[in-house]
C-alpha cells in the first residue's frame, strides 16, 4: 500500500490508541460524535447590516462562516486531518465544500462548491473569490461533478455500484490521481450547509462514507430567542449550529476547543477582517 497521497501527508507519530481507532471504528458513522451549539448572532447580523468599506452588498452570513472556519483550521491544524486506508493524514491545505441553492426557489436544485481557503488573504479577497465561484456554480454550465455523475448514471445499477466500489478501493490504496481528488467534492477538510439561508433549522448532517470529509457543519436559521445575559433575560438573535465530527482525526476535547473558537469568531466578526 502506498503511503503518499496527493491531498495529504501521513502523520508519522501517532499514539497507539489513535492508530487503533480506524480498526475499531471502521466507518465514519461509527466514529462520529455530535455536538450542538447556540451562537449569539447579534454582532454578526449587525456586521452584515453595516459592513466595512469594500464589503458593502457583497458579504453574506455563509461567507462569515467560511472565514471563521478557515481561521479555526489554521489555529487547530490537527482538526484538518483525515483517515484513509486505516491511516491518519494531515490534509494539504484548507479546503471546504459548501452547498447553496441555484436560486431562491423551492424547486431550485442545490449546487455544491469546493474551494481552497487561505487564512492570510483578506476577507474582501475571500468574498470576491466565493462570489465568483457561486456565480459559476449557479450558471447553466455543467460542473465537473455534474458531468462525472451523468456519465456514471448511464450505467446499469450494478455498474454504478462497481464504479463506487472501485473508486473507494483505489482511494484505500492511495491510487486515486490528484486531478480526480482535486475536483471531487467529497475530498475536503469539512462540509458546510447553511440551512438557515433557506429558512430551515439545523440538523446533524449525515456522514458520507465515500471520500474523506471528517467534519460536517450545519447552521440553522437566525431567530430571536430569550437568553440570559448578565443575570437578566433578554431577547437576542441566535442560530443553532450542529456538528458531526469524526473523532478518529483528533480527540473530542481539542475538537471542542476548535469549535469554541468557531463560536468566538462568529460572535466577534470584527476579528475576521
């Protein structure tokens, strides 16, 4: 079995108990923990209502979420790992897949965008890149994933099952080419679904066994709720955030610290500039 991968570097020094985890918990769905947060969104909504110069009319809540998570993975790099072939790898870069509706219509299909993020770039530059990718994703132009899926769906059912099995087997032995991994949405640091953007509550996202995404983040709609502040009950705009987290990549304690940092950034958006 090859130890080198085009999307990550083998983590050489791993404690014995963590080396055993992929054998004891052989699938993502047996290794996931589920974490629920309630974020105070007052500052984030105020930031969006009156954004800094250069971001007027461009920045959205989804962009603040992606920016916050970029900073989190930069500060907690062990959260940016994945398991493949029963081995632990450090991912090469911060890469997110995130979903969006092609149009604000119930019948409109979802589009999933995959992008690489740089914690050193400015928020304005990141916003412009996301806007460009969203425009392309919402167009009628067929994406790489659309073309790939449509081609596979021409096969009979046993053929589709074989293709998925074959790709997963190549992945297990680190034989998938770089070009395939770079274009496949299911090879990413984490997957983000802002369900609040279409008026839905957050749910715990299912884990795709295919690919190597270890963390799924769902954000629900922003809504007013009574909360306790300084010993008094006040009404604040909040949002539920639910995370599905593969504990094989990093222990739950450090993962929770990283997610606490995510909450800090969302509640203090001026730190994202």
